[in-house]
């Protein structure tokens, strides 16, 4: 009985702790939605006003018409779609070589790829910009999409770890049956690593959709801007439309919530098994 009571107290304590952390994590979303339904004056009111006196749903319509946001959404969808496909393919293909082949310098090259994660983007920003401008890619989507076809170190690491948990008996059996390595990759490996590919896809989607610095550097034309860059129009030198920016931000996070909701099961499985296998 004493052990049962102790266990019950521990469970209650864990539940209270989890609820407290959930409230802390959800508070920014509450603040975002609350501010999107207010006027600018209510947002800045002191003492703080927790709820709008009257929900201003028209803020969402005004935010969409203040700038060509539908075009911004289409641009973001195009860039994000290309990046997701490219990063899923490149990560799975490169990781296949590191996980299933033995070659000279394999560990060195794998370590070299992982070491690129330690290089800050700000260090590469200027030389990359000069390079893309030299080849005439400024004001195009090429600098925002082409690098995705050459792999991402973190994504490659995740997929390699998942590959290593798959017995090589599958490869050997396929080779005995006359299959080549390309066929093994496409028909055997890819179906087996769906969870980690889903994780890579979610990471690629979130990173690309939220990317602000890349579009800011390479895109100057109004009709080529992305959603993250379009949110900047609500911040002026002297006045800012915080309620409209919050309303536009609410609309901007909807695609990410939808993607994560449908990919949640595979996403968690891919991250879990990538960390355990190897």
C-alpha cells in the first residue's frame, strides 16, 4: 500500500509538472492569437489586457490585402516544396553510400561532413552571395533551392544512423538475386526508411518555410518575396501594425501545423530510432 501511494504521488507530481510545462509552451501561441484579434491600442494597453474587448477577425482579411500575401504563399510553397524533395533525396542517397559501402577514408569524409554543422551561416553568407551574384543568380530562387540537392549534414547523419540499424542481410540477399545497388536503394531501402525520411522532410519544411535571412539577401523583387519576408512590411520606421503582423503570422504557421499533424507519428519514430540505432 505504501509503495502504491508513493507511486500515485509520483504520477500526480509528474502530471502537474507536465501540465505546467505545457502551459509555458502554449503561452506564446495564446499571445499570438490574442494579439491577432486586438487593436494596436489594446495590445499596448497598460496594465496588460489579456483578452480582446471585441474579437477583430477582420484583421486577418486586412493583413492579407495589405500586401500580395497570396503570391508570397505561392512563392514559399514553391521554394519549400523543391527543398523538401531535394533534401529528402540527397540525404537518403548520400547516407546510403556511407552506411552500406566500405571505402578508403570513409570515416574521415563522414566526419568532414558533420564538421560543417559547426560553421556559422554568417561566415559563409558573404562569399556565397558574391558567388551567386557572379553567376547571375541574384533575384532568382536558385540560391534558395540548389544547395538542397547537395545534402544537409544533420539530415545525412540522421539517415545514416537509421540505415545502420537495418541488417545488411537484405543487401546480400538482393545481390544474390541479381539486383544492383541502385535497385537495392530504390526498392528495398527507401520503403524501409520512411519514418526518418519523414523526419527529414519535416525539418526541411520548417527550416525553409521559416527562413528569413536567405530571401532577404537574395530576393529584391516584390513579387518574388516569401511569407517570412512579407511579414516585415508591418514593421515601419515610426509605426508598426502589430495586430496585422500577428494575424499574418497566425496564417503563416498553419501549413507547418498541418504538416506536423499528419507526419507526427513517422516524425517521432524517425527521430527515436535514429538516436537508438547505430
